[in-house]
């Protein structure tokens, strides 16, 4: 059984890492390559780059960032944002990405997932789902969380997997940046309905939130961003707390040996 992963997310805009609340009020927090290297050194299991730039001109900038990162990074790198068709996947993989995350384009054309999985393998295709509570359902949103649609997040996650997605990156818009914990109901609802790993995203404020994502939300991985960027904690500290609670994250043996 795969061990729970701690994944660090870096929102990239015009070649810089930014962070906001509920996808708004973005502020600059640093260079993506330098931050990726730092978080890898702290013990991050994976890095996710999400391109939040609105312009198509940003694609060249992102490819350059991916190339420079891949030259130094030894852990998996997932890249999302700005993928409009299956033809956009290849250049990102060739630039050094291990997996590609798609959201808006997959909602517009679900065949993108099928074509991507057929060309590059399901392991390379991550379905990114941004959802917010709307009465009795979790409604999907696209375009950086700004445009609602008619899709139910749980049903859409199932369809994404049926079409070939090898992983679900599930972000709660309601919790994003709030640092009050992941949306465990949403995470569990999706994780219990799909056969692929689900990454909990949106709301991490302290180590106990990651623990709850793994134990109550049945997530395979937890995405962390703002609390690391602001220096409130480190990946090392988060993993150390998880180990103390008996959660066997990657690197547990080495960290326990160092404690001893």
C-alpha cells in the first residue's frame, strides 16, 4: 500500500510563486525553482506547479520554469494550468514534468482525459477539480475557481477516472487559504467513490489537518502551500507530527532514526 504523501503546491504567475485566499488577492512569495528545491530538501514527496496566469503568453515562461526545476529536482513534478488540449501535454512532459493536471479544458472537452491517458499513460494525467458547496452538492468550478458549472464534483471525479485520469487533485474553494482544515466531507465523498489516489487540497493550517485528511478524508496525499510559504511550519515538522501520530509517511524510518 502506498504511503500518504505530503505535496507542496506552488501557484506560478508570470514566472513567480504567488499565494492568495479563495483564489484571490494574490501576493508574491518567491522564485519557483528556489522554493521547489527548498521544499524537496525539507522532505516534500512531490511538487505541484499550477500556472495561474491568465494570458497565453505565460506558457513559454512556465515551460522555462519547468525545465529549470526539472534539472535540479529529484521528486515528481506535476504541472497544471493553461492546458487547453492534449497537444499541450507533450511539451510539458518533455520539459521535465512527470504529471499534468487539467481542469477547465477537461470540463469543456472530457475527451482530453481519454486522449491524454492513451498517448502518455494514466499515470501522467491528473484531473484537477475545484469544488464549492451548493445546497446538496459540491459544484465544480473552472477558470481558477471563478466559473461554476452544472457538474457535481463527486460524479465528475468518477467520470474523470473512467476516462483515464490516474489521480484526482481535489480543491475545496470554500476552504482555500482559510487554514481551518481540509473539507473532509468532500474529500471522503470523492475518495470513497474512485479507485485512484485523491489529493486533498485547500485549507491546511497545521499538522493535525493533514492527519485528518488521511484518516477521516481517506486522502492518499495532502497538498500544502501558504503555511509553508509564510514560514509557519516546514515539511519536516509536518511529517514529524504525522509520524508521532502513527501515520507512516514517506521517510518515516530515516526521520525516526534521526530522532533517536
